[in-house]
C-alpha cells in the first residue's frame, strides 16, 4: 500500500464517519423533543456534513481519478463505506442518540487534537477548523448525558440501557491497520493507542457524574473499517442516495 | 410522562459591534447551563453574537402597565431634558 492509497483510505474513513452520523442526526429534524433541541441536533448534523464535505474534497484530490466529493458521498455501494459501526446505529430515543454522540465526540476530540499537528497541511487546517465544532458537540452530549443519567428513574434506566448497548462499539473507534501504520510513521495522523487511557478516563468521569456504568461484559463488534456493516447502513444509504440514484447528476 | 415544563429563560446577546447586550427572545431549558447552550443554538447560528446572557424569566421584575401614566407621562412635558438643542459634531456614532 502506498502512502497516497493510505491517505485516501484514512480520509474516506473519517469522512464516512461524519457523513453517516450527520445523516442520522438529520433524521431528528422536526422530531426533536423540544424546539431548542431540534435546532441543536440539526446544527450538529450540519457541522458533521460540513466536515465530511471537506474530507471528501481532499480525498478526491488525493485519489486523483476524476471523482468529486459528491461521487464519493452518493455513488458508492454499502461495502465501500468505511465508517465505524457506532455512527450507523439507529437514533432510538433521544437518550440513545446522546449516548452515541457522547462516545463519538470524546473520541473525535482526542483524534482531532492530534490531527492539528499533522505534517499534512491540509489535514491540520481541516482539524484546526473542526476542533471548535467538536468541542461544542462534546459539551452538548456530555451535559445531556449527566442530566439524563442523574435525572429521573425513567431517564436513568433508558440511558443506562443505551450505554450498555452502544458500549460494544467503543473499541472499534480505536481500530488500526496498515493504513494507520503508514500514516503514523509519516507523522500525518496520531497513534490513537496513545490516548485510549485518556479516553477511558474522560468518559469514565462523566459517566460517574451521570451515575451510569459501562457493562462488565467486554464483547465488542467491528467490521466497519473494512466495509462490513450492521443491517442499518443499507436502509440509511437508500435514503441518503435516493435523489442521485433516481436523477443522476442532479444539482440544486 | 410528566407534564412539568422547563422554566422559561430570557436571552440577551451582545453583537460583534461591541454594543450592550440586547434582548433577543426567550426559550425553555432545564437549568442555566443548558439555557446558555440552547441560546447558542437558537439565537447565534448566523454569527449574531460574541456573548450570551440568560436570566430566568421569573426573576425579571416588570413595571405594571396600568401604572404607565404616572410612570412615563410626566416626562412628555419636559422637552428640555432632551439633548436636541445641541448640534452633534460630525463623526459621532451611536447617538
């Protein structure tokens, strides 16, 4: 694998994470529990789709095969999407959406802080812009988790169920293979292994404040980075890609 | 499900021009911190501000509309209190 191929693959993975989670959050539009939260979730959705756009643009340039960011976002099949399984999980109730976001935001925060020091100028520029958005997302999901966990019996039980269910997707956030090895050696991306302890500490502190617990059982799922997804992604893509598939090349 | 509603908060935003905080509207939130978060999402999405104040609406003491006469009408006949007899030098803004 060449450095160029590794860089393309990395950009695609991160762009797919942002696009798929952004799409999931957009499903809340008009369905938020209150007006204020409806706007908050769709703001975060737009931030994520904006990040995806920047990453796809750069990925298309790195690949240099004449594909555009729209081709990458809308015209690949399921097995070609490289997002982690966590982001494609369904919204569930508001608490589940917050838990999914909470795990993701804490990982992204540490990753993007590392990417700000990337030797690749384009990546460090994207990271510097993105980190401010992530810090807000992190604050939003963490504050909510504390209030739902340490809220009523009903909110506590529901959100604890989601913490238990979604915790099995945490390890995959730290997935590494040849792509990562090459880019770490080149100083383009940080080694995520180095901040696993910090991640555990950060989420642990907030879970404790929220009176929530990670499950004892450590069964973990993965496959997203290789394109092996849960059953939910296909349905999501059917909706995401509908317009481009039905009216190829349409713009608005 | 509980029918209890979150308290109402009044939102004040200071715009980039460095003027004072201005009332922009209200929203509901469970507590002060969430009120600031919500205000950020609802009222500063288009770069409207650089600073947010929130205050629980219940804490605002308002003048009584039926007292409007005694409170405000006496000022109507005191034209000399208005600085309209001075010429404003050129280049002075925000008057």
